[in-house]
C-alpha cells in the first residue's frame, strides 16, 4: 500500500538521516522495480529560501549493484498548463558528488533546506529551464539512501525506476508510454551514463529517446589518479569513501593498508558536502595515509577489479546520446570521454559529441545547458539525429547566448509562479 504524508510547513526541515520518510520499508522483494512505496507533497525552491513551487516526492523500489532490492527517492515536478497525458518526462541527475545525505536533491531542493555546499541547489535553474519547455522532471537521489557515489549500474537503476515511478503514479497523471530522456553533468553525467547503458535490459518498456552526458566521470581510476594531490583531491576522496561501502575488496584494502589517520579521515568525509571535502582535502596525497606508494596501492588486485567494473562503456546505449566535454577539463580527462565516444560508436550507438576546445569543467557546465536543451527537444519531438562531432566552442557560439535569456526567463517563471504536483481538475 502506498503511504502518504503531509508536507512540513515550517522554515527548517529535517535532513534525510533524521526524516522518517526515508526509512526503507520491508517486503521490497515482493514488489516490482519502480513500484511506489510512499509519497508526499513538498515545496521546492532555489537554495532552500526563494519562492517555492509544489512537487511530489516518491519513494520507490529499485535495485542495487549486487541485484538486491532497495528503496530510492525522487522529486517530481510537473509544469502548469500541460496535457499531462502527453507531457514528456525528463530525468535530471544532479552532480551530488558526496556521501552526506544533506546533499541529496530530495533534501537540498526543498524549501527550508540549509545551504549544502554543493552544486545541487544551483542546478534547480536547469530543472526550471526544462519545466519552461513543458516537460515534467524527475530528480532522483541517484546515489541511493546511503550516498553510494560511483557504484556501477545502481545509479542508473535508480534513474530508470524513478521514471517508472513518476510515469505510473496516478496523482501525477503522466503516461507510462510518454517520451522520456535522461540528462546530467559530471557526477550526474556518470549516473546518466549508467542509465543509458542499462535501459535496454533493465527497463526496455520505457520510451527513452535520448541521453545527454555532460563531462561524465567515465573512469573513476583515471579521475582518482588525475585529482590526487591536486586542488580537487577531495572529489576523489569522496568517491573512495563511497566505494568502500560498495565493494568488500575496497574495504579490505582500507582495513589492511590505511593508517589510523587515513581511516579517521574517511569517516569524517562521509559527513562532508562536496565543497567541504574540496576545501579540507586540497592538494592531499592519498599515499600519505596508506602504507604503500600510490602506484603500489593502485596496482593491488582488489582495486584493479573495482576500477574495471566502475568504468562506463560496459554496454552500448540503446538510445541516441549527446556527450559534451571540455578539452581543458582539470577533473575529467578529455581522452577518457574520447574513448567512451569511440566505444559507443563502435557498438552501434548514435552518438553526437561536442568536444569543446576552450572550456574546462566548471565553465562548460552552464554554457552546455542551451545545447543540451535544444538536443533534448529534438529527441523528445522524435526527430532523427545522426551521429556527429562538433568542436566549435560553446563560449563563441551565438546559439548559446540565444538560449541564455530563455534560461533566465525559466528561472524567473519558476520563482514567481507555482508548479503543481497534483492532477489539475
């Protein structure tokens, strides 16, 4: 039976680890993936403070990377004035990039949430741009209830089951047969990649017509090597803190080779936001916290297995894909994305690749939004898209600036009007 709870109407709201809504129910093996377990109406906002609109949060049954049933949560927003039976459905994956529950979109995007020190709250701007086009948007907590960043496949399962839950929940009034798409950047691009690769076998009934992967974390090993002892070392540390809970092999390495100081730091980082971890671990070298050299550590058989199964490119997406990557990205190596493009193309996927010669990771983030929205609009309109490659900088493309006013207008509309989570009568 679906459980319902009323939205809280006070300034502060509990974080997921203190909120009964996130308690996983029993009997998950008795219901199918995507089945709604619990729902509630909430208010969403910019940075927890600015004018709100209504949304619906769904807890639903999903699957972890070991094939075990689990509960997951998504926040679904439907724009006013749409024919819900024909409304397209987009799943937007935020760049959570943290283990701490307060960085989950279902908390960070609610009215009354604290400033979480992650990009999630700013990404609501991109969600409103999609809403302004008349698309319903599912925003899943793709790391799950325990913040499993970097775990293979399960982030994709949560995305796909979130789409199933949103499309089948009667109060939203959406059609299970509607056209769907998936979109994310950075850590959100990684989750989108897993969804794109898993869709054909895990959720073949969903009409997913396109996937946008902006600067995806294609290869966690490559990212860890690239970021170690750099200003972004905290991002690698956050992923390590997550993967030790996913893989017994990774836990074994920590138990056997991490110093006491290293183990204490891993425990601390689980409570940090993305921003906190980046500040705390700036230029930190992981070799200072283990009894091996960096090369010896990454050569351990246990870690070789972890790195091999957490790398995108395990399967070929069944829908058209747009990949976006900056050549000067200091976090994700453009060579990793080049290889993924080649892998997908050789597997028969229709791949469009924007390889930006001027951009780096953070700059490309907002400037890639207009091209992502245009491309998604074409896919949702069911227009064919052959494979293509582009290298003209988004920063110099007039179409980027033509799209920015619409992005700003969508944000203005979002904070001056109300979205709705219930069927209009």
